[in-house]
C-alpha cells in the first residue's frame, strides 16, 4: 500500500515527534566525528534551543508526514543582517539549520520534496539565497545537496 507524502508547516502537536527526530539527528551526526565538543544529551538540548530560536525569530519548521507519522523535518532561520562582511554578495538569506529524514524513509525522495517545498516558500518570501552547513565527512549529505544545486562556498578549518 502506497502512502501519500504530505509536506507542511509544523503545528504544536508535532513537538514530541520532532524532539524524537532531533535525538536521532544528533546520534547520526556523532557517527561522523569522534571529537564533538559536547555530549549527545547537550547536543539534543542545543537542538531544542535552536528550534526555540527558529520559532521566536519568525523562522520556519517544515515536516514530512507519511501515513500520519512524521518522518522528517527542516528548520529554517532567516538572516536579515546589516553587519555582513563586504564579501557577502547579499544581505538576506534563508539558512537551513537542520534537515533530517528518518533512516527508514531515506532514498525515497522525501528529503528532496521537503527541500523543494521549503525552497518555494522561502522564495515567495523574497529570499534569493539559501545556505546550509554540512560536515565534509557526511559525504552522502554533501552529494545530496550538490544534486539540489548547492555549491561549496566556504571551508572551515580547526586545530
């Protein structure tokens, strides 16, 4: 039986399912590095704080739903800053802070559809640029976002 995919903005009743997916997201991220600055529980707390910031700052949370079960989400912040460096070619952009689809639903174009719907909404709001960050070790994510048209524009180095 095929279930219909629904992409929509979040509602308060989604909170518990989103928090569970945030925990899964953090676990997934820990597999890409052994040297995160914080422990998983603290990372989940940071994710919840980020979600709060998204909501407080007028950002967006979109969810993907299949058979009335949430299977993915995107957090979007809108950056309207006058203090950007001269090298910035634009002053306003939408930043996808988190994109997540449950493992069992990957490779089924849910992330692509979720991204396309979010991008369409963001463009209706007159944001021309979308940005996101992904660890270079997450090669699947890098490849996925490149297929959506993203280009590498920065490299962060740490010591």
